[in-house]
């Protein structure tokens, strides 16, 4: 056994430790201990994953997990994001002990999705990622039950569609492994069942990733959930579904690319337009961000539609970018919501309440709108050029158009914040300031110098495509 | 070989950081020192450029997968425009005074804007051009939005909508160019060399998109309606940089565009026609204004029209004439806005009809305003004279006698403005009582602008030697 495999086992030992810590949390009921333990374990997972990523090795572990740069990149990124969400939730209204128990298991599922090397593994880890989330919303109080039930129903539907897809894929892939269906030269002849399976996979995952026709649950759930959970749903769970979609379409159904390119293109166009147009008429900032995060998923799909090394690279870049942006933005919103400030009207005069928060939120929103030199611009620029490189000029233009449409509603929030209106000062807690500052730091630094993120995204993309 | 541009950009970036950290007390000191330092680099580069001991091209890898690098070139044009932006921004910073309100925030934004101006005028690829363009626009938006006058709501919204529209068109055009050049590229010199391979109808649509984007920023009729509000509702230091430097973003972009695509040769007559219409439109519009800042805005639009005419002539004199005009216009309009700002500070109003007899107590501001009028009509010994001379020789050789038509617009406006100013501000019959007293910092800012207007009018060869005219 090569020495690098020990690190793979170490990763699983850490995951098991996380689960143990999570289970122990409701018994000892010490918030601080759980938090520190969780933070240390997640940091250790990030370090191990980045070591494995840097080594560039690719191997199977226990026949159900695959360690390769693509999975390791997302394991590392997701654990950093989970750490941010945990820091946000520390002061949330619900009990942190029960939160931490559920969080540990959700984290387990989230981290396992990119590593899963079979459809069964993928399904189980997706379920593990989504079910605890439902209860993480519900434990915060009675008024959150509605939102959690909606989420529960939607994830149930998503899972059942995925299972149906798996059943249809079974004749072509008896081990249910994520290996390529059909020969390298072309798809199976008369393979309508395989295509149907592909469509069902994309449909099921679209529910979780909130792509156009399947996104109607998103605004209600995001608005009804506490903001730290909205951050988790849009910053992490959505990306998990997109990762699964990437693995299924670009690894398993690679030879059907001409088919799903069209699907992704249509999904992308409708998702962008729906998200942006609906966001324009929102009054609640949280709902506005929910729609904006729908449209951001549309931009990410532009890279899927490009279906090339560049496209996936750009999509991965934008997924990382959007996670940091949306978690930072929801951190601001979480704090303001606790102060009773929710609608755009109530945001007026924010700059006199707390200058740092309003600068931070403005920068995060500008980054989402795609204004240079912030990271959101680099992501969108890469996506648009990747579409152009794949000869999808029309898609690139629609995406650019949408990107500029979106400045309208982001600008509305920013303009409201800088309205001349004197309000009394408010002071944010340190945990929230820390999360916002980290998000801001990433957005600005890697916005001005994106090359490191681009090269790791490129490494992951080429690992996925097997180039 | 010294990499002047990287050093300049880093200096400004450090100054912004220092401003944010130590700005509560030392904002003015830090900002002025940083701008002066970069000005020294630039004057060194002027002398080094002729002797050839200067790195003309500076490049660092940036996004290697798309072949984008941080690539800057130092041409005579970029040296001229960067020097102009530095002096104008210096005047804007000095104007506020040490005890001004919000100096830290305004100075940070002004320096950020200066950073974008330096980057934009020197960028060698369209990607960097676009990035710096947007950074400049956003920092100006926040200057208007946060520190403007009472009716800044409408002004900043209009500004944002027009700017976003311009940015969108620009990005469309850049993507089209990237798609249609043989090896997708953003590099300006590469595109210039290979643009004849782009199909002619695509060239036309690229030209249209970019023309509208740049015309909005210049501004040129009929894309100017953001301009009066933005100029009048911005704080004085903001108006100075918007009129002095931001409008040059559009003008410089237009210059790049005309030498980028060969189709410009067939379209130049139409563009010239737009320029002439713009000159006359703004001359008549300026006469209708009562607000001095709006009048100054329309005056600056006349000169934008003349710059456009010079660029459209597509010959050597027209090109460098328009560049010199950008320089001259930057100084004169800065002087004009500073003088207006000081008048407003002294008397609490900008209305021509109320400001009768302003010269009685605010002498410095009134005389500066008169000098600015002389400068913008192109009086000999001001920088505008040299520029107009070159431009009109250029336009006459390109369009025949029609080339002289815009001159009528300038003379018309000049005559009107002498008359209006001498009746109201310079009137000796009435006396006006002051509300505030113009301070040293405001006088210093006027002195900087006056010195620049006269210096580059008396010694034009400093720059013209670099291009060997």
C-alpha cells in the first residue's frame, strides 16, 4: 500500500471522528467544546484533502470512494465553507448542541458526495447531506417548521427521482459504478432508457440545485429558514447537487455530451432569466438573494453547457466564488434580521448604522453582479469566454445580458444602504464579523489575482474529464 | 529598465491602504504625497522616454489559460493622459482642505479612481481596459452616491444606469472581438494587426457597440443625458475628476477603437457628423443654463465633440491634437469646476443670475473662472489653443472645408460666455456678500489648475517632442 493511501484512510478517520463528536454533543452539552472540536476536525480534513489534492494521486478506497483531485478539491472547499456556516450558527436561536449533532452528519454527507464512486454511494451521501438540513432548520423554533417541511418534501421527491434514474441506468451499469456508459466511441444504439436515466438524474439533481422549472421551493424555504441555514442551503447544499450533476454527466454519460449540452443550455438560459427577473420585484432582501442565487446557478450551468475543460474549470471557479459570496452576504443578512431589518426599505441609511457591514455587503453584492476586480467578475468572465470557445456565442450573450440585468437589483440594495438617513449605530458580534471578513478577503484577493484558484480548478476539471 | 507603471500602481495602492488605516488624521498628507510621488515618476518617464531608457512594455502573467497577462505599455499618449489625471486628481484632493468633512472616504475613492485611470490609459489588452473601466465607474458612482448634493439620488441612478449599459456594450464587443480574431486574443496590438480578418459586418457591429459605449462616457449627443445631473450633483472634487478624467476614459477608448478596426475609415464621416451635431447642440444647451455647474458640463461636452472630430479625422495631427485636447480639457474643466465650487462655497449658490458682482469679494474664484472660459475657447497661451490648432488642421485635411464647422460652435459659446460672465460674475455695479471665505486649500487647488493650463500652453513641446510632430 502506497504511503499516500494512508492519508486517504486518515481522511475517513477524521470523518468518523466528526460523526463521533457530533453524536457526543447532545450528551455533554458544552457549546464551546463542540465548536472547537468541529473546527479542528474540519480544518484537519481541509489540510488532508489539500495534501491529497496537491499530490495529484488517484485511487479507489474501500471500492466505494475515489480519491482524486476533483473530489479532494471539493472536500477541501466544502469543509472550509462548513466551518464558516458553523461559526455563523454558534449564536443562532436554536440549541447549538442539537444543531451540532445534525451538522456533523450533514457535513459527513456533504464531504462524501464528491468522493462517492458509485451511484449508491452518491445517493446515500446526498440523502445524508439533505435530511439533517431539514431538521437543522426545524430546531430553531415553531415558525421554521413550515420551511423545513417544504424542504423535506422537495428532497424526498428529488431522491425518489434519482432512485428511478438509477433503476433505469442499471441495465447499462450493473455495478452501479460511476464509470462511463457506452463505448468511448459513441453512445449505445437505441438507448432511450439510458437517455431517460440521464434526464431523470439531471431532473432530480436540478431540484436540489434549484434550476429553472424545479426552483419554486427556493424563495419560500430560504426566506423561512434562519439565515445561517439559508447560507448553508445556497452556499453548500446547492453546490453539492451541482458536483453530483457534474460527476454523473461528465464521467458517467460522457459520450452523450451532444445531448446534455442542449439540456444544460436551455436550463441555464431559463434559470438565469427566471432568477434575475423575479429578483427585480422583491422587497425582502433575503428573498432577493434567494432569487439571485438561482440565477447564479444559471451562470454556473453556462460552463456545463460549454462541456469542455475550460467550461468545467470556469464552473468550478464560479461555484467556489458563489459559495463565499453568498455565505458572506447571508452572514450580514442574518445579523440584520436579528435586529428586525429585513426589507430594502428598512435597509435605508445602513451606512450610518454600521459602516463596515454596509461596505462589506456592497462589495459582496457587486461581486455577485460581476463587477471587476472582484472574484465574481473573474468567474463570469471565464464562463463567458468558455462558452465562446465552445462556439456558443448566443449563450454567452444571453449570459452577459443577464449579468447586467442583475446589477439593477443589487444596485437597488446598495443605493438604499447609502441613502442619507441618520440611524442609530448597531454593533455586530465578532463571529459574524469574522465570517464576513473571510468571505471579503477571498473575494478581493482572488478577484485581483485569480490564477491560483483557476489553476486548482483546472486540475480538478481535467481530473474529472480524465484528461 | 524601470517598470514605472507597476511602481505607480503599487504606490497608489499602498496610499489607499495607508489612507484607510491612518486616514483619520493624515488623509490629505498621504494622498497628496502619493500623487506627487507618481507625478515625479511620470516626469522621469517623460525624460527617459526620449532617451530610450524606459521599459515601454511591462508584463506579468495573470490568467494564463486565456492568455491574459497584466500587460501595460507606456506610449506618449498614455504618458500624457496619466500626467493629466494625476494633476487633475491632485487639484481635486487639494481642494478639500485638511479639515474637510469625509476626507478619508473621498480621498480613498479618488485614489482608487486614479488607480483605475492609470491602469486604463496604459493597458495593453482589452481585458485590463474593461476591468479598470469598471473600477473607475464604480468608484465615481460611490463618490456621487455618498457625498453628492441633496438631489444625488436621481443623479447617481442615472449615472449607474448609463454606465452599466456602456459596460455591457463594451463587454459584448470585447467578446465579439475575442470570438472573431483568428487566435482568440484580447491584446490590442495583436487585434490591430489582425482585425482585417474579421468580417466587415461584424466589424461594423463591434464598432457600433463600442462607439455607443464610449460616446456615453465622453459624453456625446445623444448619449449625454446622465451628464448634467451627475456633474451638478457630485461633490466639487467629484465633478472635477468626472469631467476631467472619467470623460477621457471614453475619449481614449474612442481613440483606441478608431485605430483598432479598419472599418473606421468608412464610418468616420458619420462619426464626424455626430461630433458636429454634438458641438452645436451643447453650445445652445449651455446658453440655456442658469446653474454654473450644468453650464460647465455642457461646455465640456462641446470639447468632447471636438475631441471626437479630431479622432474621426483619422490622421496624425487629428490623433495627437485630440490627445492634447484631452489633456487641455482636463485642466481647463478642472479649473472651471474648482472655481465654481469655490464660488458656491463663498456665496452659497451656483446660479448665474444671483452671482452678480461676485468679483467684489471672491476675486480668486472669479478670475479663475474667467481664465477657465478663456482656456476652453482656446485662447493662445493656454493648452487648448495648441490642441485646437492641431485638431482643426487635421479635420480640414480629412473633411475639407467642412472640417472647420465645429470652430463656429466654440466661437459662439465663447462669445456668449464672455458676455454672461462679464454681466454677472464680473459685474462691478452690484456687490454680493460672502457666506464663507475661500480658504488656502481652495486657492492652492486653483493655482495648480491655472499653472497646468498655462504651463502646457506655453511649453507644448514637452509632449510633442515625444511624438516628434
